[in-house]
């Protein structure tokens, strides 16, 4: 045996855990956590072990394939790239630039090649029909940051290692490993808060894995978080008084908050939230009296009708209590490669709108919920061709049952992906990049969202086959061909430097410009990564607003309170129906990794959780097969009775629903489950931000 040991950061989820991988003659023989990684400290989750499955997966594509009447056929890279560039350009010539649509899945933000060089390919197409997983996941975070701090990605990070009180809404970091809070080993970090005399409080319709280890948990009606936060803010202002500290010097409109929250005392919102007034008052008092405190919300408070307003209120609460940009509160990273300094990354809003639903763009992207409409609705600007990159929107976007035939109706479709799945099966050509372990990696995004400043460069484990391509090579080759057909100038320095050195030269340049002044060579000599220390106060100089002040009350966000009040006064009756919430699972990544035997083996993980009282009303017993239905769709699965669910609320894992018909799936996916997004109409969105609202309130469940 010739065992070799490699160190790299895992890029399957946001935690970027350090890995120690042992190989023998090109095969992986062992994967474990890197105890010397300064951020993850030896922690890994089950997904890390599946890197071996993904690397060796016989279903994974290694060469371009074209759809023919007799099935998929291998073609050369040259023929594939030439054909794609010619087809996309000809469709734009015939129907206009916006006739080509682009959808980007969330694996792209975990990938150095995509983050650094995919923009060149996207810019070459000059289409306004761009969509991504952002608007079914995190857009409200970015929306609030853009209007309050001047940059869409200046996102506050809970200083979890030093806080004394953490209030968590709609988040389950024990399963997500953080999410917009890169925090490996979160279990021990949360326990450390409590072991030091602090407190962790979880507000969620489900007593999640995180809630089970927390100091306290309160059930809340799905989608009612905005009322809970307004009542917390009411208490802070009217009872405990604001104490922004040094933030007062560079925060606008502090004196106007009292009039904004006057209609939301805890007594007025309790019937909507399900949280009694005394509990709200207690939480507000504890938050204000804690030595340090931080409020954090994530997916559950993004994917609802007031997601943008909720994240604005979370920021406001942290600011007015002085728990912002200080130790133990909500802070900001100082990444070794600072992507925020790129002018193009700042963002913009409502520069153009979608053709069918008239929804505003944000950061150059339209809400994904309208993608199917833009394909199916005739007229000028109709999408006739699609390019998808590492995304499976048929499963991950609401009403995928509508998007599925929409993709089939296209004149042309190309997917950059190494699997045939529910989305890519509609492509005319699939271009597969090499697997992650054959690439170098530096995490541009999640170092920017980490609870501690670190830097880590990963060398490739294996050499790629000469007949394969890195993802960044695909992007460059397509950008070059499209620009040549269009006779448009290409950024020659970017193109040729990247062709010669890949994205590494961009990382080297970014490190040189960064505040840490690290070099790429130094990172390469430190395979466990380099610790750059805890988060530090960085305001006001870190702000991107023109006057270097926090815009506490942006008009667009304050204006949404009118909609909040109207909904409060006209809350619809449930009429015996149930509300459905999704749930993430540790052994998958949303709609992907269901093809890994090591993760999918064992017990059935696709079930519906419902409260015993709801089950008794419907004469449902634990383990029975039940039918979950909405006005739009239905599917069958097993019931799991549990008191971890709030009465009136059920939970089903999202990301499932793989259909093996025509798709190469391993035996691990023999029981594919149902796609909860098909239960949605696709019409429910946060009207402020355009983010999908996936809290479904018209759900029935019955015995089969």
C-alpha cells in the first residue's frame, strides 16, 4: 500500500469542515475530520464520508452527452461547445437576447470555479432572464443588508463563540451546520453558551434538533415571526429603552422607531403567534439584560410572506440593543479574500422586471417562482432556451410540476451538471465538469460568512483525465465562443490568465489586496488553514452606504408594515386545514446527495411529522400510510406521530421526489418519496422581496 494523506475543506455544505483524507493508488480509503483545522476543530458530518460515494459514483457523467431519438450519446467537447454557442446565439438572434434563460443552483456558491469564472459566461449572453436558488432560500437576508448597510452581501454573523444569549428563529443549525452562519461543530458551540451561564432560545413551529438542546423552545405559528419580532421591539423601546451605544453616532432614524411599533404590543399579537404576552415580555427582558445577545433567523423566516421585513426587524433588534458590530452580538467578517470590495457585487434592485408577473429583479436575478411563466407565456421576451448550472429547479422551486413540462417545451436546453436528474433530463446537451476532489478550492463565500476569520486553500486530491474539463474551463470556452459569434470583445487578460492558471491567480490577487496580506504560497504551506482570529468591530468603515451610516428605517421596508397590519386584521381561518413546513436533513443537501448509498441506506427518512392531537382527529396511527394533499398535488408517505410538532402544523423533508423514470439513480433512491414543492401553486411569495413563500396553509392529510 502507498497511503497518502491529504487535507482539504469540505465544500458540500456551508460549514467548510476541514477533512483528512487518505488515499491509496487513486482510491479513497478513509475520511475523517481535521483536528488541526482552526474553524471546524475536527468536526465533520455524515455528508463528508459521502465524498467517496460521489467520487466513485457509476452514475456520474464524465463526458458530454447529447439527447437523440435513441437515447443519450457521447459527443466530443468541441462539437458540444460549438453546437451550444451556435444554438444559443441563433435563438437570441431570432427572438431577442432575453430568449435565453439561466438558472443557477446552490452548489455553485460552494465552488471556486463557478464563483470566479462563471460570471464571464453569463455576461456573454447578456440576458435579463437570470434565476437562482437565492430566491427560494436567502433573498430576504440580502434584501435587508442592501437597504440597511449598502451591500447585498454585508450579512451580519452571530458571534456564537462569545455571546451570552442567542435567540434563534426558523433555523436549525444542528442540521444545517449554520447556513449564512458558517459554524461547524455547532452543537458544542451552543452548549458552550449554556455551560458558561448563557441561554439559547429557539422559536420554531417544530421542536427541532437544535431546540432539543436549547435552554428554551417556544412554538410559533408558521409565518407569524414578523408579529413576534415587532412585539419584542415594542418591549425593547417602551419598557427597556433603546441602548445602541456607539452605534447611535452612525445610525439614522433611531427616534422614529416608537411610532412604528406602537400597534404591536405583545397582547395584540399573541393570538396570531401562539406565544403568550408574558413569554414575549420575558424574552425581551432577557435579551436586553444579557451581557451580550444576538438574534438570528434563517430559512424558516426567509421562505414566508414577510421574509424581508422579518430580517430587517432582526437587524433592528440587534442594533437598538447595542448587540451589533460588537463582541457577542451580530458581527461582520474580515475575509482574507474580500469579495465585497468588487463593485459589481454591491447589488441593485428593481432595475428591470419580469415580463409575466411584473416582479422586480434583485442583484440581477428575477424570482425563481416565475421561471415557468416566462417559458410558457407567449410574447416578446419569452424564454425559448435555458442554461442550467448545478441546479435542479424541477425539485427545488415551488410548483415544479409546472416547470417540468415547461422545460420540455423549450427549443433548446443545455445543462452543466454531472448527473441526469429531474431537470437535466430535459437538456439537449449535458456538459459534466470533473468532480470536486479533482479541483483546487478556496471558499470565497463561506469564509465571508464564518463565525471566525480563517483562510484555507485545498489542493486537488487527484489529477483529472485529459479528456475531461474543469467547470471553469467550460465557462471560459463557452464565453469565448459566444463572444466570437457575437463579435464582442472579451476581457483578454481575464480569459488568457485564467486559461493558463485557472482561478488560482484570482485568489492570489485577492489575498494580496486583502487586509490579512496572506499569499497563496503561504496558504499552500499551511494545509490545515490559517487562523486569522475572532470577528472584530468594523463599523462604520465597513459600511457601504454613501454616508457611512446605518439606514435603520429604509422606506421600502417600513412601508411593508402596512401589509403586515392588514394581514394581522384579516387573518384567514384555517377551517380545519393544516400548515406544512419543510425540514432539512443532515444526510442530504436539499435536492441532491440522494444518490449516495452511505447516506440513504437504513431507516426511511421521508415521512410526515404530525402532532398526536392532529393524528387523533384524523384517526391516524404512527407508521400508517397517509395521503398529503393540496389543491394542486398529492402524494403518499408514512406518518410519524410526535409532540415535537405544534398542533395544526406538519413537516415533510424538502428536496425529495426523485422520479427514477428515465433517470439514472442508484438503488439508494429506490423509494424516491414526494416533492413537497409540487403541493404549492407557485403563486405565494414575499411581495417585498420576491422570495418564495413555502409555508402551505391549505393542506389535508388522511389515511389511504
